[in-house]
């Protein structure tokens, strides 16, 4: 069986069974990017939810890494759903996938958009189910 | 344009890209920096000048939790373009994996971050002259996220029927160290494919996971006025990247 191994810097044992010592190893697939980009989700004035569908066409439910430029001006990676608080209002950022789309949503549990609100999300769809 | 592919042992280069060790047609997630910081750390400066993709795991005794987990008191990280800010509510260490990839994997320039003797540039860029990770598909000096297909799988758990109906189960990986891992909500109550931990309904409902050096645990805690026993299926991936 052919071998393909790249050791991490400062590692010396190419036959090591500690796979974390390798950058890459023939026994282990690696995470790769299938799709990527930036998306804007709008909650229109008076409404409580906005979402966007991003087609990926992978044919399986992929893993994604989605981040939001949050209401405090910082970027935060979403797990499947995280919540935000802003004064008396609070709500959520979330995303989900199926075999066709990545769907990113933002919404209010309490309150509603006083005017059109745009939210910026960043996404990486992985070649990984 | 030529293509370099490395198949996994027992596979072929025509396998789906997700099952390949290396594929020059796709950008690999490349870990630029790893840091274990103690509980007093409130920030870490990476100075990349853009928003990198960051993974964070918080220690609580022998357990390590991903960020935003309710069983780790919602410890979390967030960032500007040069710093990762840490809200550590466990009173213990946090492990950061900072990828050179931007959060949207966009190409950029100006950083001298591409490391290694084997480099594959993104289409339109010259591997001989580019220096910024964001313009590369792969750099051999940067660690990759390596999936253990044999240890990964799906797990199903059933909640009890209290006011907070709860359930927890585990699998044994026996690696002897705490591995990086990820979990998606695969089927059951929502089955929407989102990444755990999932927190919704004002923190009353949570799906979570955490790891030790021998096991990986999965759980749910759901508030309901009408308790029902329910079943949840999670799909988990264990990576041969070491948290601790």
C-alpha cells in the first residue's frame, strides 16, 4: 500500500501512529471547501424573520462553517443556532442544510425589525457529510 | 490545468472529494495557529488583518466542549480582524485552532503566512510568488483537519419525559487524547443539518456534545410543558487533530 505522509514541523517520526503529528496522512481524508462566500439576509420592516437559500448541489447534507457579523460588530462562528440580545429585543441566528441548499436565517423571538435590517453572514460549505 | 489527487488507503482518486486525502481542485482548511490559553485569557492577537475561521474548545475538568455549549456555560469566542475575544465561563483552559482561511475563504494578499515546501496555488495565482495562505489550496507547512472515517458515525439517543426532558449517550473512541470533533443535527426533532451545539427558545432547548480522551458524549435538554419521549440522531466526525 502506497504511503503519503507529511509531518508537522518539529515532528520527525514518519512511522508514528499519532496521526495528530501529521499534516496529512494516507489513512485520513481532509476537510476541503466546496462552496464559499458572503450572504446578506434581510428582515423587512415590521417582520421577525429573514432567510436566504444558498444552493450547493452536492447531493448530500454537507457540513458548513457559517459566521455572522453580529449586532455588536464582531464576527462569530455559528453553531447550528446561537442567540442574540439587544436591549429589550432578542432573537437568533441559525442555519441548516439539506441535499440541495444551505439555508441561513435570522429572527426575533421578541420584538420585530423597526426598519429593513440587513445581516451579513460568511459561509464555507465543506466537502464533508 | 493538471490535478493532483491523493486517495485514502483503500480508495481511488475518483472518489468523492470529501473522501480524498488531498485534492488540488479544492481549498483545504489550513490551521495557521494553535493556542491553549488559560482561564484568565480574554483575547488572543493573531494579527492576520482579516476574519479567519476559528474553532474553540473549552475545558471543564476532563471534558472539552465546543464554544456556545450550554453545558459549558455558553463559553464563546468572537473576533475582529486581528483578535479573538474569549468569554471563558468554565474557569479552565481554552484551545483555539485558527485557520488561515478567511471565514468566507476569499482570496487575499499581503500576508507572509504560506508555509511549506509543497504549495498548490488557487487558480489564477502563482505558487512561486504568492505568500498569503488565502491564495493557496494547500501548503504543506500548515496542519489539515484529518477525519477518522472509522471512528466517525451516527448516534441516536432518547430523552426522558421530565419537564426538562433530557438524554445523554456516548461513544468510545479510546484515542488517549481529546480529539477535535464536530456534530450535526442529522435527524429527529429538527434534523436540519445545523452544527451542534444548538441553542434555541431562549436557552431552554439545547443539543450538545463534548469529548474526553476516551469518549465522546452527546446530549439534549429540552423544555416542554407537554413532556414527550423523543429520539434524536446526530452525525459526528472525529478528527485526528489534538485538542489536549
